């Protein structure tokens, strides 16, 4: 409770600090709020309900919408309140978009790729195999035109989306037994969503999509043989290591995942402009705070998994990575050929990837390849 109060005090000071908030970016949905110290907000009392796809125990991931709610309240002097409901309290984890679309709630925090059945291009909003890392994904969203394209798809569903959480590069998941070759994958039963699941399917894996809270029981009962989730910090909390002790990297299907705040367009259009700006600004802040928290907690959690829980780390073999690379790129091209909307978003995404990967392969990779192993080794 003390930590929560300190956090609220920090948010309030940030909202009404001596320098004010950041410079305004205009009146669009991503404008940044500009407030003078001690300013008084006037406007109607607005109360929203926000559902998430994640259990309360995942404090970093589920903490993102909680931060948004607290920040928005601070920026509007409490006139715009958002109550956050974790997965299962109002709707099941994988029905968040449906709840927003139907008007059951005003907003939902989820991974857009859970809903590729509604539109395959939603995966590009979240992350796809061998795609952009979190830093690159932010650049494509906000400066490369990606967010505008993604929003054009969601508009048909009566929703506007805001990137709201960044996890960094996710991990390759938990396996009951080692998987050293493609033959070891065939017939394996694995929980993995999005396009990553489609690629695993092509590699011979029997794919299932389960909500976070349903994964451990499925592993424990032997319903699945493997699962992926996020990374060491969240995965330790969910206890996967106790039934599937082989932990793999890299998470080639999710090199930089973005979760979104999905907002009903009807609810959005009813907001005063200042409240819209507060919500957009809070989502941006939450995304970067989430990434920072993961980057602090994941290394500590990985150390515990290895030294306290006896987890065995494995790198996916080149055979598996090469096959996954080939199938991933073929799948994306097939989707682009079959669906004009997918192609429109994919062409923008691919053009940026083709430009940014060679750049990162130079200066960035040279530094990382030399410096990182000096400590790790």
C-alpha cells in the first residue's frame, strides 16, 4: 500500500510539476499534454471501465493500464477516472477486443495479435516473427506511419488503438524436453499465439492459444508440452519452470512486442480534447515505463531461474532458426498477396525493416557483439 501511495504521489507531481508537462503536439489522438504548475482542469466527470487480457499477478504487464488510469486521473484532477479489471473479472482474457467493440467497456488492454481471426494485419501491430525490436517498433509506429495504418484497420471495428506496453525481446519458451532439431518439433503440443503460432504449425507443431492464467494447468496436466509467454520475470511468476525446465532463446517470433490500449471510438469521440490528450500521453509514458521495468527485472529473474530453480538454458539450433526464417517470410508474403489491407500495412512495415536492419547490423551490432560478451563471458 505504501508503494502504491508513493507511486500516486509521483504521478501527481509529474502532472503538476514546476516545469509543466511536455510541449503540446497539436490536437490529434497522440498529442502530448501541456499543463502549467497548479493549473485547474475543468470538464465533465467521466468514468470508464478498462478490461485486460492479463492476470493481476503480472504486475509489470498489468501495471501498464493501472499506470494509465492513475496518470489520467492526475492530469485531469480526478475528473477522468478509469477502473482497471484484470482478465476474467468482467470478460475472459481473449475476449477483450469483443468487449470494447460491443460497448461492454470503454477500453481494453491486450495484444492485438490475439485477434488475427478478425484481421490478419493486427499481428503487425503487436509483433511478428523476425520482425522489429521494441525500439524499431516504436519508430515505425510513431515516425514511420505504422500507427496510422494500423488505426485505419481498427476503425472498421469501431476502435482506436494506442501502443501502451513494450516488453523488449521475448524469450523462446519452456519445453518439457530439449528440442534440438526440426524433427523434435514435429508433433509437439505448444501454446503460442499470433503469426508465431502459424509458423510453428508449419514446422509440425500442434498449436494452441491459451490465456496466461490457463497455461500452467495445461502444462501440469500434460495437455501441452511447451509454452511461450513473455520473459524471465513474468514466466517465473507463472511457475512454468517447475514442469517444463528447458528454457529457450531467442524468441524469434516476438523480438519486440507491443500491447495496445484499445478504445471504443464512441467513447473516444465523447471525450473533451484535454482528456484525449491526457490518455494519449499516459499511454506513451506507460509503454516506456513498462520496458524499463522489464529491463531491470528480467536479468534478476533469469539469475534466479538458473541458480535457484535449476532451469536449463538452450539456444534454438540454426536448423530451427533457418527454417523458421524461411517459413515466416513466406507466410507474410502469402498474406500480403491474399489480402489488400494486410499488404498495405505490410509494405510499410517491410520497407522500414529493410532499411533499419542493415543499419542496426553495422554500428549497433558491432558494439553489442564486442561489449556484451565481455560481461556475460
